[in-house]
C-alpha cells in the first residue's frame, strides 16, 4: 500500500541482472579513481610538461579540477537520467570516461590535458549518480540500504587499492597511470550487454508531492546535510597529513599508512549499514555518525603522539561510514520517483562543492592555529550538527516528516 506521507513508498524490489548489480556496487569507484590515480606522478608530469610557474600551477589543477568537473557532471547526469533514461546516460558517460581519462597517452600539453580531466570528471560523477539512482529507484527497504552500504564500502576500498597500483604504473613513466581510466570501456561493455533495454526509457512522471521544508520537489535540508557531509569527508584528506607531519612522521609512505588504517575499517563498517538500518531510524543513525566524527576529530587534533592521532582518524573514519548511505536512502524515501535522478545529482553536487568551500573556510584557521586548529573546527561543526539532530529528534522530526520506519 502506498504511503501518502512517503512519495517513494511505492518502490518495490526489482529483479536485477549482473550488469545492473555491477554498476550499483562499483559506480562510485570511478570517482575515487578520478581523484587519486595521478597523485603519485604529479612531480613527473611537472618535470615533463611544466615550463614555468604558471605551468606548475596547471599540473596541480590536474587533480583539483576534478572537484569542479563533478559539480557539473552530478546534477547534469541526474537531469539526463530523468529525461532520456538510465542506460543511455550510463553508456555515453562510460565511453566518455574511458576516452577522456586515457588522454594522457596521446596529449603532450597541459591545457588540453586539463580539459580532458574536466570532461572525465564530469562523466565519472554522472556514472556515480546513475549508480545511486539505480539503487534508489529499483530497490526498496532493507535491500536498498544493503546495496547502498556496499556501494559506499567499495567506493572507500577503491581508494586503498588505487594508490599502490598507480604508484607501480608510475615507475614505468608518468603516462601509465592514465591506463587505469580504461576501466570506462569495460564499464561501457557491461552496460551495453548487461543492463536491460527497458532502462533506455525514462520513467513516467509522477505527480509532484509536497514535502515540509522543500522548495519545489527538493528538500533543502538534505542539501544542507550533504554539504556538511562533504566538509567532514574531504577536509581531513587535506589537513590530517599535516597533523601527522607535526607529530614527527614525515615519510609519505608512513603518512599514507596512518590514514589508510581507518579507511579499511570504515569500508568494512559501511557494508553493515543495512543491518544497522533495520534497528535505527534516520536521525539516530545520523546522530551516531556525527558523535563519532566529533570524537574522532577531537582525538586527532589533541593527541600528543602518533598513536593517538591514528586512533582518532580511525574513529573519524567510522563516523563517515554510514553517512552517505543513510543520506541517500533517507532522501529516496522523501522524494518522488520522477525526481530521483535529479535529487541524487544535486546531493552529490552539494558534497563535491563542499571540498573547495571547506578549504577556503578552514585555511585561515589553519594559518593562525595550525592544522590541528582546522581539525578542531571540524569538531565544532560535527558537534553543532549533532546538537541540531538531537533537537529535531526530541522536538521537531515528526512534524517535519523526517522520521521513517527502520528497515523499511
């Protein structure tokens, strides 16, 4: 029976083929690959292609441009899903990802190489948006939560594998890590052969459902929460290495190992989301996550030794594990089916824009109080969000329509 208070309640579990399941689980991995594969060879690229100070800045943009490109690709992909259908978007985006991503094999100038990175990042964001939209529109209840947890788990685990793989390829020359982006062609083959043709057609439009706290069809509170999650996710990548350095660890390998330990645990924890979601509703799950984030960031910033920092980063990573699957499954239950693609695209865009925004806001804090001060600012953000969640849990969530039945 449809729930008039829940515009996505009519979703029923669907029979999905191997191709659709592969996209659902691995769609986010292309984003991790886009962000990390070139880091280890940036000095080699600088030596080969940079001819002055301006070119050295362009080399760094080969990584930083990805965030901007995802701001384009995520909402555009979500819009096109609702207009022309899932399979077409996935197929085109996968081919574009493969062609633009491997451009390092044949481009010898930084401006066109950066342009190719912009196109590749946009395609990757569109693929990730498709994979989450596929989960939200083709599954329901605990099955949706289970697959969303697996999606985030694989997304996190990919980051653990990419660094050593890209480093190994980089030993043969700066162009070789670009070969990793050929995975786009493999994904295109999976989509072409393994996803049902019915996904060519966009879903029929449903009648827009009014929702408390929404502008039009999109609940603004989810966009704000996605932005906060983006701040918590990407800021530690920027400032935690400097906190570790200040503790006396200067080896890049050792720094990566300290940061990687928590990520391994978080990837495993993310896969348990569906089990936890059976017993806890949306707001308590968010509260648990932000409590772990506040505790972990405080430990990281205040620990006098590297062991305490490692423990703090591990606790912090555990706090991140359930945030994205909880956000996406919660939004899926509050947004009409006709707008699921655009909703996922907008939520991902809010997360991506948080990366440069957080850096701009936290850098003055870091300059004055050190990198530990920037991490403590994250503690304040997590604590403030936790307090707001607690207030809504006690006084406001039933009127605002924010609660849902666990495991639904």
